[in-house]
């Protein structure tokens, strides 16, 4: 254990009785959880797969896993650090069949749920809630209600029973019967709609996120042997952000740990910002009742904030009394945090005359602080907004100012310029006469049309009453230069119009990006801009691939139809975010997104009435109080939740805390400062509405120099050199990529510029997936439960379904009749990835080739199958202080000799004499991981070449292992140097690894 204070050490070393850790902001709760995991493993109290750590968000799970990576000396495998939903999904994939669920269920996101109701609206017998206008809001309201019901463990049957009870009571009423009848009819309608929705999910082999927990609870209730298995496996259960868990999530915890032995819950009620009706203390109070023998530890030593910032926030949150733990348990809990730094923080209010003035003052303050402190990084600054739509003005101003920034929005992908351009081009291919799309395509920089040219096209189109496409295609009175550009665009459109008839949407998109030179153009931007653009492009391509996985043909027309439906539902496109990923940039994000993060300087902006705190928006359809199981506090729960959110925002600031506002945000009415600023005593009561526009001042501990207000908005003197973050862990593929060409590594693993797929990759993945499924059947037939060895579920998709279709009974011990050639070939057909083949002829050639390979494979091994103990076994191995991530295709048990590690290759077979030492590094890495992480003795390493069903067997000696480790450490050192100096050179000139297709331009090195 490293540098723990007394209370932290007590929490880490506590075992036995239930433990409640009350951890204030910045007191190291994640450190305590991860140190506890490491301590339990190192002391031999639990193996890595015997600890379950549950978190509330994916971000928190990722941070916890990363901390665990750094703590465990040799690496680990199968550490169960995940969200509640992730845990339940894993359980149901293994055991869903035990309660009648398909193991290959589809997990629907919000749009998937919305589309399901939209397509089946006629099945909902609606009267009270019949949509007269906007169906979008109506469907969203229903889904929000169903989600709330599932959080409260209210099933459709429970809801219907409640409605029936109301009807029975009404029959005895003497007055107010008409009003009661209408209300009961409404509740009946909602209950029936809930039942219809749940049946639709089952009919479509689909679950939503609420189902994951509800069905897991049902599984544990109805199949006690399965519950007992998990209770036995997880000796220790740790729960982070316990204050934000809902009723169902807490019920799951209690089922796993009914007596509370070795259960640890970490909470801070003052940071509860996701709870139903503000029930921030509900589960914590219940925890003490359910586990009366529990102990409590309060973490008060703060390692983040200056003391004056802590004092300010502590005094502020007292306004939420009596609905706080500290107030409820005055004798037991003291939450006044003590800073471990002696430096005083800076607390300022920045007041502008209007919104533009406020924005300018904030940006000038950031630039001033950066120039004053040369050790300061752009990562040290955060602009926090209450809602995404408040960020626009700051984004625009930072762009103009030339300062590096990133807006960490979780949504808005479809409104990003590059994505809008791609969608417009796809729309144009689908319908030439879509002039709006044509106009956007003409404005794509790579086509080089000037503004004057486009205006001319528009005027001609209006004059002729033609579409823009007809105008540029059929009119010839253009200049020679314009004509050449038009011909290039028209040729491209005609070429890709042929593709949309047979090729998948992703292939058409890559054809456009490559043939037009657009990807080359985007990759040649400033590195900061390129990285951001590629993040968006990869997110969009991921969405396209998700569509293709569900759609039979995956054509552009079908994708555009689904996208139109998605936009109609109100979706804006999800954006995956990592606030701590490089390069260095000012972060703009919502307060909710900032939870768990910290910054040297925090600017909480738009601190005006009705923006922060916001006005309360109740659920359109309320859960009846009689069905609510939570302990709902009295008082203004919305205002108290907004206070907690503001408390979270303030406690992100380590050294500088800045509030900004202005009385003029447009409109006829002037704005008042937020009541929170008044509660902090940071603004004086005055007639703010009388302040003229353009009046700007910095109050409290700063003063605004008049010259600063007239300073240029372009900060040319400020250092904006990009600095990229080091990778958190490395893979063999990454290291090999850098070894071949550092420049290509930069393209693939730093900027992450997307590439079109290759048909041989699709073929190889198809072969791998089929083998994974088939050997999963072999494991079952041998009665080897992978979950008991490595806590990884067997590959569930389709395998049981395939054997049943093949006329075979379910697998059981001793029955090998399912291990037939027919089964293997059926699995191959189901695993077939239909992407990136040049034409039908090539596709069928490869498909036939795969069948021939598998027939030979089966003939070679039938009746002599290996004893498989692991498939797709992931691990994290530490070499020289660095984490290496890997995944082993197959692990075979060779008895007393040890284990065999198998890696499939679909390329040409190689003789042992011809394989180079660096080509062996992959399996040598796996050999070391098997020894140090999996604790298995490797007896043989095998490259299995599927092309001719041949094997290359070897085993690394100590000298070869050491040489591999030296290569790993040397390559990582080179990568770190390249990132430090922003320089990634080519391996040769010309480089045989880069730009073979010309799709990616030369990337700038700084």
C-alpha cells in the first residue's frame, strides 16, 4: 500500500463485516478501492476473479481498472470491474437460457427502444395518451416512464395488479367517481402499454438496459443454484458511488451479499446527482438498517482542493440540511474536509456586460493564467456548463482565439461538419435532386468551388426551376475552370451511384473518402484538428457498422432510412469521450460529465437565474407513489439536487475557481445572477438590470485592466503545440506497427485515421469466429466450464441454436454427436463476414475456400479434439513498468506437461527456419503472460496455419523471453520519445508501409 492516511488504511484493510466508506470530494475514494483490490490479491485473500467491483458509469469503471493496472505488479486477468449493467449483461449471457432468455439477445439503446414502439404503435391500445401531434415526445415519455418503473423493480404484472386494485376500490366510492374513473383508466392504459412494450422486447429477442438488472434479479430468485455460484465466486464485493445506485441495483447487491460479509460501499451523499426525486440518502440509510453490524469510515483528508475552496463549498452545501447524512448522524459523521495543501486558492467572479463580453473575459483570463505560469498545461483548464447548449459561444470564441480546446459533448455527432458532409453525399447518391444535400457537397473544400461559383449555380437553378444537380449537369455556360471541377464531381457521383446498388454503406463511405481525396485533405489539417475530426469520423463509422450488423444487406438507402428515423426520435448521435486523452486542450464539458475529474482552474459559466439552477422538469408520466419503494425526502428535492451538482462543479477546482455571468443574454429581460452566487455571498444585491451592455468587470479578488478588454482575440503568443498523452497500455499490434514505421503508428494509433477494410481481414475474422464457437461446443462437450477457470463466459452467440437446427440435442457430458462437420460448417456460415470483397465472384471463391479448409480441419482432428480450457483469453501483463494487453486465441490443457498456446493464422504457412525472432514475439509474449498472469506452465507455442492446416510448434527459452522483453521496452521507449517530441518519422524513404493507396495525406509532424 502506498501513501495511505490512517482512515484510508483502515478502509483498505477492513475485512469481514460490511463497511460503509463516506468519502468526500478529493479524499481518494478510487485510490482506496483500487488499493483494497490490490491488497486483497497480494495478501492471498482473493484471486482477481473473486473480487467484484461495481461502479455507476463506464467512465468510473475505466478509471478504476486503470488504477488497478498500475497497482498489480505482474498484471492480471478477469478482474470484474464493471458497471451494474455490464455485470448483469455478462451474467445473462451465461445463464439467460435458465429463465427462457435467448443468450444472443440484442441490447437496445434509446433509439432502438423508440424505433420498436414507433414500428408497432398500432399494438398499443391508447385513448388517454393517444398522440395528436408530435409522436416523438409521446414515445420518449412512455420509455422514460418504463425505465423508471424498472428502476423501482415494478414489473408489468405489478403495474396491472395495482390498476386492478384501484378499480376494485373505486367500485365502493360514493363521490368523485367520475374523476377517479378517468385516473384509473389512465393508469390502466399505462400499465397495459408497459405490458405490450415488454412483450415486444421478448418477441424481438431484445432487452433494454433496465431489463438487464430485472432479469438478473429474476434469475437469482428463480435459480438459487446460480445465485449460490456467484455468491461463492465473489468473496469480496465493492460498490462505488453507492449514493447513486437505484432500488434495483441495491437489491442486486443484497442478493450477492445477504449477510454483508466483505461488502464495501463507498458513497458521498453531497455528490448524488442521478437519484430519483433527489433520494440521495435513501440507500445509505437502508444500508445501515439492512446491515446493523456495519462499520463506517469517513475520509476527510482532501488531496485536491485548496482549503478556502473547501470551506466555501462546505458552507454552501449546508443549505441542503436536514437532508444530508452529516446532519442526520451528527455524532458519527463529520464531513468538513481538510486540505493537504497549504496554498490558498483563487476564487473570483467574472462579470461581463453581456454574453459576448462574459465569454471574452473568460478566455482572456485563461490565456493570462497560461502565460503567467509556464508549468501550466492546457489540460489544467476546464469550462463547465450546466447544459450542452450553453457551450456554443465558448467553442466559437476559442476557435477564433486559436486556443486548443475540445468540447466533450456526449451527443451531437450528426451535427459535426464532416459528418454532415458525408451524410449529404450519401443523400445525393440516393436522390440526385436533393438540392440541400448538393449544396452542402459543393461546399466541401476538397471540391474547391468558390462561394461565387456556388451562388451562381443557385441563381441558375432558381431561374430554370431545376435542381442543383440538373443545373451543373446540363448547363454548359460555365468557365473552363468551373467545368473541370463539375466534371470531377459528376464523375465521382456517377461512379459511386453504381456502388450504392450492391455495396454496404461503410464501403461506399470509404470509396467517397478515398476517391474524392477528402480523407487525405482531413488528415493534412493541423494535428489537433485532425485528431478531433478522426474521433468523430470513427464514431460515425462505428454507428454505420452497427447498422450493417442488423440490416440484411446494409445498403446506403436502408441506412439513410434508419438515420432519418433516428433523427426523428430526437437522437443527435453519440460521441465517445475521454477527458484525459491527449493532446493537451482546454476542456469544455457539462458538470455531470466533469464528475470524478479535477482541474487546476475551473470556470463555471453562465451563472444566471434559470440556467444554474435550472427549473424543475418533472417526468411527463409519474410513477404512482404507492409503487415507489424509495425513501423520498421532504423539501425542494430539485433545488437540493442542483445544489449538489453545483457542489460537484466547485470541487473540481484545485487552485482556481471562477464564476462568470452577465445581465444581458439577449431578449427583452435582463438576467439576475444565480441564486447560488448569492448563497455563496459572491455578489452584492443591486439592480443588475441597470448595467449597460458592454460593461465588464472582474470582481472579488481581481480587477479588469481596461486595455485587456480591447486586446486582440487571436492569442498568437500563447503556446499551442500539441502534446499527446502516452498510451495507458500497449498491444503487440501497436508495438509491431511502430517497429515497422513510426509514421504509420502515428496515423493508426495516435490520430486513429480510419482505413477501408480488406477482404482477407474479413475472411480471417470469419474463420476465427467460427473456430471460437466450435471450440466453445467442444468445451461444453468435455464438461469444461471456462467460467470456473477464467470467469469468462463461453461464446454464447448462436452455438446452441445451431446445434438444435442441425438436429442435435443440447450438449451434455459425454455426448459428442454435436461435434460434426455439419455443425462446424453451419457455424462458419453464421460467422461469415460479408465485407470488402471486390465482387460476388471473389466472395464466393473465399467462401468456398473456407469450407474446404474446415472440411480438412475436421478430418484432421475429429475424435482427437484437444482439451480446451480457454478461448479468446484476455490478459494484462506488466513488463518494465508498462502494461501489455493481449488476447490468446486458444489455451489447451496438456495435462502434467502444462498448457499449449495456439494462435490461428490465415496467411501462408512458414517453416520454423524461415520465421524470424521478432515474428515469434507475439507467442513469446503470450508465454510470459501464461506464466506470470494466468499462472499456467506453457508446454508448447503453436502457430496454426489454416491455409494448409499445418502447425509451427516451438517454446521460448529464457534467452528468447528476455530478448522479447528488451524489444518491448525499447519499442515503448521509442514511442514515448516520439510522443514527447511530436515526431514520427518514416522507416525508409520512400516508405513501403505508408500511403499505399494514397488515401491518407502526409501527416504534419510538429
